């Protein structure tokens, strides 16, 4: 009777882990170099600003503040964002290096264990085999000298654990790097086909629901849409709240009955804004406001604030905690058309698709502002169509999205024959403004300050949309920022709201 | 011009000093790229390299180039304002001159365009043998 044993496959270490881990010393050195570049930038900027401040004793003329602050306005926001990005990316590499160092002993042990396993006799012999061998006078390797399925299973289990741990270290680093980029480009393919298909599938439903939606896109798994409005529609907007939303606070309406209080509490009730008459003559107020946006200085700003009813002012103050995470909007005045463009992100707290279909159908029945449905045929409707291409771009792995994608799409819509370089340039320009907001902190104020100083037309003030009344007012404030002084204050306001009231990133930039 | 008082030499001197300091950042995007590629290479991880490459291409590089360019642009604008003040046609009205100065200032604050091949100086780093090259 022959003794065959059972052949046990060897284990390939590199199927689980790299043969060698990275050079942590080199990682630390070059990560530090990245951070040093940021410090160099910061120091050089400070020195240059100090030198430029030397003009102050030598110039005096109307509007000299813009002259004196030209360098600061032009560079501060991007400088801060860039320095912070370099610091964060460098730190991400350092953290990876540290984690790799902590993992190195496990890596070495697993590697030794794999080599030891592979060095074992490759056959497993059962007790029966050994009995037969003994009867025939054949000497077999001992059990400890042979591989076995159990030993192999134990080893591969350990290797899988090691692989998971190491992959986790990599993932942490990748995530940290991605989070360091204000454009927040994904590095792999999170927008894989199913996401794209889900998004596009949601589009038809949501387009009907919103009525005004012209461009639906995925903001970190949430729905976002574009809409625009002019002075008249803003007036209606403020007076009535978001069309249909007044029903939120009407207990007899289906919407009032179906929505939970936690959501209703976050939707402004115009009637509770203090002075029920404040919405009267809004057309006139907005006309004055739009005119005022072309002016500069504190006087107009203070006057405008004074015009707000106490309730609205209270809302502004308290909205840091009340704006919630339901709807977020960015407002920007398109000076060429005189219309505001808003980018709204639906922050349902859940990832796509999250809207109950029954709710969508009921909202659809509201027949929201037909006028705005014309947007489907507008420039922004056109953007939407090209958004399909953008999603295709994402699917193709280029993964430009958020602000970057929007800039890219805008350029694509404007010029379908634009070169890739031109499209990327527009994407970068968009991300340059929008992205700084995403980075958060004090940077927004700087961006606003810069755009405020920078003539007109391109100001983008990320404002948390609170739906109706404040959305309109704040949108107006965003426009005011174009005028100058108010920009910094609106930026501070946005910062405060973001820090205290907004958990997720707000994306959606649409150039004026 | 009533209300306009500019010491041209003094102002130009300050601008030139600031410009000289700022010029030290020319080519910074290439230094950042070299450090980033080296760091990514040291990790020996393609996923990390991909993340860093994306961050560089879509954030670090454009932000660096535009920041440096916008600084230069501020200095150019400031010089232009003074030049207009100094050389404007004597028959030009004060109002027209003031508008010219304001226009030069506003123009200097417009965001520069950017494309991937643009540089503020120097050359992109050479690929290191066996290392990542963005």
C-alpha cells in the first residue's frame, strides 16, 4: 500500500502584504519637506506683506485701502489654504510612517512565519498514513515537520488580519490626503457605476419634485441641485417661504402632518419672523438692495441690517444652531443676468437614495413654481445635460466632482469643444474659490475678503441655506459682499455657521 | 488731483522690495512636486501615490501657481496705479485719471487663469529612477 499524503499548498506572502515596507526615514524626511514648503510660503508671505505695507506712508487717495490691501487680498486666502494643505498632507505621510513603524514587527513576524511554513515538508500525513508507513518501515517526517491544512489556515488567517491592518493604515493615509485637498477629489472610484446610476435614476424623480432643479449631482452621496431666481422671485420666496413649505407649519396640510417636528423646526416659518409686515414691499426693498450691492461701505450695510425685522435678525443670530443639516445652499449673484444662482444640497442625513418615494410623489403634486421649470431649457439645464458627461468622467476614473466638476461642467457647457486642459483650468478656478470654503476655518473670510476686493462678479459666498426668508436675505448679503466691506463679515458669519451648525461639507459652486 | 497724494519713489520702493521677497517663491510648485513624489515613493504604496498625485495636480499645484501669480499681479497693479498717476495725459480729467487708477487696481485683483503646464519658474522635477513621477 502506497503512502501519498496530502499536498498542502505553500503561501505567497506578497499575496497579503508587501515584501518590504516603505522607508519610514525617507517618508519622514520628505513629509517634513512638504510641511517646510508651507512654512516657507507662510514666512515669505509675511515678509512680503510687511514690505508691501511700506507703501502706506507714501500713498493717500480715495479708496487707498484697496491699494494698500492689494497683496493681502490677492494672496491671503489661497496662501492659507495651500499652507494648511501642505501641513496636512505632510502630516498624513508622517502618520503613515509612524503606523508603518508600529506595524513592522507584525510584518516581520508574519513574513518569518510564512517562510517557516513554506519550509515545512509539503505533505500532510494522516494517522493512518503513519501507521501504514510504520508497518512498511518507512520513516516519515514528524507532524511538526509537515504542513497541515490547520497550520495553513492559521497562517493565512493571521496574514489576512495583517493585511486588513495594513490596508487600514493605507486607507487612513489616503483619506487624510484626500481631506487635505479642498477640491476633495476622490482618489479611487467611489463613484463607481452603481453610484452614478443611482444618481441619474434619482434625477428624474427629483427634477419633477423640485420643479426648478436643473442640475442634480451627488455631493458626497447627497442630492444637490441648481436653481436660480431674480428679484421678483426672491420677493415671492421671502413672502411665501419656499413654495409649498408654508404647508410645513400648517397642521392641516399633508406636509404638516407627515413631517416630523425635528424637520419642521428647521424650516423657517415666515410668520414667526417677528414683524409680519416685513415682507411687504419686498420688491422695492430688493431693488434698493441690489442697487446697494454696487456700493461700498458700512453705511449701506448697517442700513440694510436695520431694515430687517427683529425676528429675521434673531434668526440670523440663532441660525447657527437652527439651520440644521437639512438644506444647504450657496448663493451667488450672476451680474450678467441680474439673477441669483443657488446651489442647494439636500442634507437628509442619509446617503442617496434617501427620499421616501411617497414623499417625493406628494411633493411633486405641489406643482412648484412653473416659471422656474423653464430652467430645464436654460443654461443650467444645459449644464445638467453635460453633467451626464461629467458623471461619465467620474466613471472613467478621472473623478473630478464637487466644485471642481462644476467648474469643469460649466466650461464644458459653454464650450463643448474645449480642450481637456481648458476644462481642467476652469475646474481648478472653481475649486479655488469653492474649495477654500470646504477647508473651513477662517479661510472663508479671507476668500470673501479677496473676492470683495476684487472688483465685481465673481463673489461666491457659501451660505447655509435655511430655506425661505433667510435664504433670500443671506443671498442678498452674499451679493453685498461684492461691494466690499460686508464680505468679511458675511464670511465670518458663514464660518460660524459652518463650525457650529454644519456637519458635512457643502459643495456646489456655480460661477456668476 | 485733489485728495491724491502719492510719493511715487517711496511707494515704488516698497513695492519693489515686496516683489523681490515674493519672487523667492517662484518655482515653488516644482519643489513641492519633488518633495511629494519623493514622499510617495518612500511609502511604496500606489494608493497613497494616487492620492498625493491627485492632491498635487488638482490642489497644490494650481493653488501654488495662482497664489504666486496673484502676488505678482498685485505688485504689477500697484505699479500700474502709480504709473497712471504719474504719466496720465495732462489733459485727462481728474475723474478719468482716478477711474484709470481704479481700473488698474481692479484688474490686478482678477483671478488669473491656470492651466496644467503653467509654471512660476524653473522646471518640473525629473523622474527618479524607480520612483513615482507625477
